[in-house]
């Protein structure tokens, strides 16, 4: 009997191997057009630092060609190897792979269409050659076996570092803001051996959570929220109570050995061009100290620069009034009349807590709001990637992060719209109740729902954990309209309604993060950097033109050595890797030619 | 063409399925002899709580039959199912499986010989039905969605529990000793919803490590040392420095929400027969409090009750003298003469630290000592189960624990002897150097090395991390002999040698853990419980008769409601599960008929 011709056991594997082989050969030929020809007419290549020293998505063969014309001469990509068995679904072959460049190792994910062309490609740097993290089989020994008169113990060395860094020696990186973002990035940099100080105004790591209203729990579930290196244990609650996440951040900071300056406020920063370093003046628990880092990272939080409204008459109000970020919690307002201006997350949370504490609460809705109940959001929105079910299906946190990162922002709304169609259907009675109560709903400008609103503008929604039922039941009173003025005794609306109030909470949101640059470095620098966050989707609060990536986040800005880090716990975890690699490369003098440098279209004042 | 008879793709699977099927059928038939017939003439069934409510190894068909005659009428075992693909090596088929009993679920590991008979069987309870741990898909929600006027936050509820447990309400379990053992058990019990207080004399969790000499690092590697639920991160050092493990234990205690009473000393304990509870008087930071737990666990550490020697003349010595457990570290002894009595771990560590600090150090060796360098011990002794290589081979920590537990103590030395043969060979020059320096070596009574010494007597060895080279080089002076007396100025040996000393350290080891029972409950109770630790191997410091398991550890003792917990981090991690399940069953009133109750052969005074 004749031996049958060898046919690949797995057609998906054959497709993936062929594409990767062609891709590597085309890259090696140095011919950008040949590489571009491997991409579908509508296609996306997202690169996280590996090819572009940037976070950058290029589109279609023309975009691929343009990018490679800039970078191919120096990147030296090779060694593209499948890292697990490719799969096929609906005519699309999905393949995970690893690769390397001249200076780094990377991983990627490609989706190949029925014509054998790439539809989406993700390439991401994982480590710099020669600067691999000391983990797993590279972990430190800890004990120093042998004899060494006068040797210092771990505790002595750690104490010495904490006492001298920033005083006798200067950090490479200064991170302003010691919340989850600063802490995650600090952990990455510590691993990479980049001397770093984190400054934080609060007394303890985790206080940015602890100091918020007492009933607050995370709105994202545990599977989405892991920090780098040390995942939450399997008994961690789905939605972590704020004090519990505060404790976790505090212990994480300690066991990760971060140089965390609590009770420290940055006062001013300027780039010293002669010395090639920043000069940052901080107040550390009453003592003024000047730090001279090479790189300055703002990790101050995208919801940290309050938008304080300027309503006529605010100065004459006799009761308590404050921005939602300053709200002390409901305990002092039992039996009092409270008016909350706004109808997004903070407004709902504060209204519910005030009602639970026995206050008479009115919410003033000034514009439509998108509402999704937490349960269906978890089930339909996150469940496939971040859940026990996902883990059981082999979708680890890292894999979920990579899958998420592989979906191009340009078409992400197309994946989101069906999720919200489903939610609208299953929760029809809930939404009917809200509308009956007079609540003005929206689903985003293109019905793409919550996550797109988050990425585009970071606001405009409420993840319902109970307040909506209070609105439906009339327990939280609802009033739609615009504020005309604040009076001595309450809020006057444009329709003439007067809402008497002992307390007014302005749940009026937050400004762009470059506001922090204005405060610290100056308005000129803030304008040079421009607006931070958003995709350029040309939807409300996210003006065009299209950016392709989140503005100024985790990547080079128009001010060299000035960076932004932040976002939710998922983003802090995943993108801290790419920012840390960029910072490490600069510390080590590895050339980092940036392709597709962020342009500035909006000052974001 | 005729269809071929179905042959199993995997012969190992067929063997395993056949044995498990026969085993389940024989158990179901209620016929102990039928089950016993499935075991090889020389065979071992180790049960961890699932069949015996005990930790118990029975031997050979006769032992199996005897055990089943006692337990088969009430255990109701069934549902034996392979949990992964069985393997075959050297004629032995190894199979992992799960099963259940009337009240619990379990897991197991069987090794089947070429005749199709069981050679070793391990059965272990994993959870009690109806009392599954709230983990993974059963984890708590954290947030309580909905509306609840006056609701308490997580922080408020946690503070309330901490303020009332032991004051207004009584714990089910009191754990005496808040080191790694008490903490690991406390975490398990918290998960199982068993109200528990841990009392610890030190100021903070982790102080039992922090307060030891400054150069101390763990002698076991990180892969062996994980605590339950929250493994060390991948960047954790191989050998953790003592202060770093101290910090980890402190944060672990906090994030696991243990009720940990620091600065608290137990003063006395008595069983109140009328009330069916213990009455334990503790001093909590100066305040005397009486606790009334149902169960009392000694987790005071197997190396915590010092053997203070009684040499003639100790009272007249003019310098500093103390037991090794009281040694403050070397800093005060630069340029001084130090004599250390003993030649095991503590003696070596203290000698090396004193030498590094500039003291003149003499070690007095009174009996032979077993020495293994740390590197080969890791490579040959632990590497197959606890290492990066093991993890890469799919041996998770849990799997390694189970494999380890599946090797019967009776024949464990047979697996150990070749390891030490190998080490003796590769480190021949090292041992030659030690002997040339006059060091008296041994390899255990049957050449089975370090781990058997640990299990049998908990002493008699040194894991070399550098001190041996100091002995070889004569930097630590060595003197063999017996102490005749302590003089005003030093140590006088039986051969007439006088060793002048400014400091004498008695590195003379520790007594049996029932010494703690004597202190707290009384000598009568201590004698009733008997010696703790050891296997009954009839080797030095471990008198026979053969016990089959470690005496009195993690299982019912002759005093009901009195338990011992401890051992190294591996044992604390793994056996805390079985002890916690026994305690939970008693809390819930689940019948726990004990087979093979611990007998007492030695008072262990």
C-alpha cells in the first residue's frame, strides 16, 4: 500500500504556519510591500512597543507598508513560532505565536481570513534581551550561601535603599500618584531594576480607595482586577470592598518592595535641559525635597482632576456643597435634604448611600445616561474573557488581556453592539421601569454601550448595583433639567423648579489628565502634551480626528520623558508592562525610535 | 473488513480503570476481604481523614481488611473516577482519581503492580459536602447589590467581628501559636467558617522569624514553602530572607482576615467537662481574658520548647550564656571568644554569623551530625517535586504534596537512600574536607539522610549554606568531646581541655511538643497525650514501636479536643487541610468515628 501524502492533521495549523512563514520571509526580505501584501484590504496591525516603540495601530496594507518603511531597517524581527495549536472558527484562523527582534522578545496573535490574509495582527514586546525579569527560573537566591564578613542582611539592604534613594541617589523614574496605577507600574519597574520612587499624598497605600464612601465596592470583577505578579487568591470576593482592596494594595506595595513615599505632594516640576533630567520639588510630610529623575510619570488617575462647575450663586448657598470627589459619605445627612447634580456612577452611588442613611435625596439629570446592571454586564460583557468559566476554558488572565488587546479600537464597537442588544432584551422590564420613572437613557452614540464610553470619554454611564431600583421606586427622586442657579437654600432649575437642599453634591465628573501637567509643569506644557484619554471617535466628549489608540496613554507624548499611566485595574496591569519596557530601554540607552508619535489635536483645557 | 475488537489506546488506563472498578465494586459489596484481595502482599493504604477520620497507614491485605471491618459500614465510598490519564513506568501503573463518601469528597493516588494489585493507595478528603469552601465559582460576591438601609460595610463588619470574638462570643477553635503553622491553619478554618482565634506572644505576625539572627534565610526553597490559597509570586527568592518571610506572614494574616491576637500569652488551660469546652486563660497585652473554645490546637512549633542543658557550674559562669533560641545575634561579640555547644543547624548558623561579625568561635561537637549542602539537596532531594523544573513538568504544588503524601513512611527511607548515595558521591571532596577538619559525620542510622532524620527526630543535621567551609578552613574552630563542666571563664571538656569563653551558646535542641501541654494543662495531660513527632522508627531519639504516621500530629490524640499542628511550611500547608476538615466536622456535628486512634508509648518528658 502506498504511503499517503502527508497532510497536516490540522488545517488551521497549516494556514497559520504558512502565513507566519510568509510573514517572516517578507520581513526578512526588507520589502514593506511584500509584507503589506499579506494583509487583507481591511486589516489592522496593532503593535505594543515591539516594532514601533509606541502603542500603535496601523490599518490596511497601506498602513502596514508605511510603518515598515520607517522601522524595518532597524527592528530585525525573526523567529516567528506558533506557541499553541491554532484554531478556526467561522472561516477565521486564530494563531498565537512568539518572535524576537534585535533587542527584545515578543508574543503575538494573528487572525487570518479565508483568503489566507491577516485580518488582525497583534505584536507585543514581552522582555528586553539581557534585561529579563528575575522571575521563576531566574528568581533571586535570597540566601547568599558562603561566608562574607560584615555582610548585610536583606532587611538592612532594603532599609538602606529606602533611606538613600531620593536623598543621596536619584531615581531613574518618578511616579506621581500611588494608587493602583502607580503601584502596578512601580512593581514592574522594581522587577526590571529601574530605581523608582512613587509619591502619594495619602498616608498609606490604598487610601485612595479607603477614603471613598463606605459602601463602595469595585464595579469590575476580581478576574479583571489582578495586579501584576501576585493575583488575588481564589477566595477573593467578586467585587472587592474598598477597604479590602486598600489593604491589598498596601500589602502589595510592601511585599513588592516599592519605594513608596506616602504623605508626599508634588509641588512643581521642570525639565532641566542642561542636565537632561527633571527637577521635581515635593513636600514629604512637611519637608521639601528636590528629586531629579530622568523620567516623570503621571499616574494621578483619570478620575482625579475634578470638574468643579461654576453655577451662578454657588457662593451664597448656606448648606454643605462639594464635588463628588470630596463627598465625605452619608453619615452626617440623615433626615437632611440632599440634591445630587449628575447622573453617572458617582451620582448614583452617592444617592443610594444617602438614601440608605436616611436622607431625602433628589438626583438632577442634566443629560442622558447609559445604565447597565452589573450582573448582565459580567455575564455578556466580560464573562468570555474574565470569569471562572473563562479560566476553565483555558483563558488565563494574560491570555484574556492579549485577546482584548488584539481587537482593534477601530472596530471594537462592532463587537460591543450585540452585547448591549442582548442586555437590552434580557433587561427590558428594568429599562421600562427606569423610563417610566423619567430617567433619560442612552446606549452610546452608536449603541455600543459602556466599554466604548469608557474608552472614548471615561464617563456617561452607571454600572447598576442597586441605585436604579431606588430611582424606579421613587425612593431616589429624579428631576431632569439644567441648573440655572444655586440659591441660598437650594438648587433652581431652568424650568423654574426650586429644589430645597441642606447638601448639594456636584457629581460633575473629571477633566483631562493633562490638567495635572498644567498644575505641576505649567499650562504651556499641558497644551504641548494635549488632551489625554479618548480615541478620537468624534462622539460626545471624544472629538476627532481618529487616533487609533488612547491619547497619550502609556506611550511617548510630545514632551519627551513625560508619560501618563492609569486606567482601570485591567489596563494598569497590562499596559504597565509596555510602559515599563519603554522606560527600561531609555535607562539602558537602547535606541527607541518612535513610529507614529502622538499628535496633538486638542489642548484639553 | 471486520471491526477490530476495541482495545484501549492506553494500557495503563485499562489497568487503572479495571482496578478502580473492582475496588469500588468490592467496597460496595461490603466485604472487607474482597477489597483486601485487591492489594499486593506487601502494600500500603494511607488514608487522610476520608475513611478513618484519622491520618492512618494500614499495611498489606490484613491491614486493609482490619480497617475496613471497622469503617466500611459507615463510610459509603463511591464514584471512583480517574482524574487524569494514568501513566506506567517500570511495571507500575500510577493513577490519580477522585471519589466521594457519605459526607465528603476526596482525591487519591494508586500505584498498581504488574499483577494488577495495589502497591500503594492514598485516599485524602478534600471537602465536606455542604461545607465547600467559598472559592473560585463559589467565592463571595463582596458587593451586596441592592438597597439596604443601615447596611454595614465590609470594614465595619470585620471590625465588629474582631472586637467581639473572644469577648462577647466564643471561638470554636483556639490556636496557640501564631507562626506559619497557626497562620496556615487559621486561614483554612476562616475559609471553612470556623470561628477561630490565634494567640501569639510576639507583637506582629512574622516576628517569630524576624526576631531570629539577622543572616537567617529559609533552608527550604520557595516551591516547598507556599502557604494555602496565596502562593508566593514568581519573583520570590529561592531562599526567603527571614524578614521578608516575616512581612509575608504579616500581610497574609491581614488579607486572609485572621483573628490574630498578638502580644497574647496562654497562661493555663483546662477542659470543663460539664460545659464541654476548654477554659483557657490568656494574657492579652496585660489584660487577663478567659476564652472558652471547643477545640484547642497547639501550634507552638516543634522547635520552640528549648532543651536547656544542666551542666555543672553553669551558675558560676561570668560571661553571657543562653540557649540558641535566645541568641540575640552576633553584633555584641566582635573580638570576643564564643563557644557554641552543639553541631546541628542552629549551632552552624550561629557559629558562622559570629565568625562573620569578627568573634573567635569554637564549636563543640558532642555527637555525629549529618551534613548536606543546600544545592545538591535541592537538586537531588526536592527538585523532582518542588522546583521550576517540576512545575514545567506539570507537578503543581498540590500534586507534589499529594505525591509526597502517597509514599508510605514505612518504605520512605528506601527512596531516600539513593539520593544521599548520589550526594555523597558528587560532594566527596567536601565531605573529605570536613573529616580532615575533625568533623564527625553521619548519614542517619540507615544512610537515609536528612529528611528521614527530620521526620523521625526533627534534629541531627545541618543544611550547609556556608558554615561547613568555615569549619574546613579552621575559621570556625572545632572541638569534639563531651562537656564536663562550665567554669567561671569557659567550658571544660571531659578530655580536660578548657575553652575560654566570653559567650556560651547552648545549641542543644528542643523537647517534644507535649512539653507545652505540661506547661498549660498539666503534666498528667502531657503524659496522657504522650510524645509528639517521630515515626517510631526505633532509631536514635525516635523509639519504637512503629507508629506508621507522625505521632500525634494533625490528628486525634488521646485527649479529645486537643490537637497538634506544625512542621515545616510544606507540612503546615498540606496537613492544615486535614486538620481543618476534622475540626469543621466536629463543629457541624458530623460523626467522626476514629479508626486506629493514636496509642501512647512514650510520655516524652
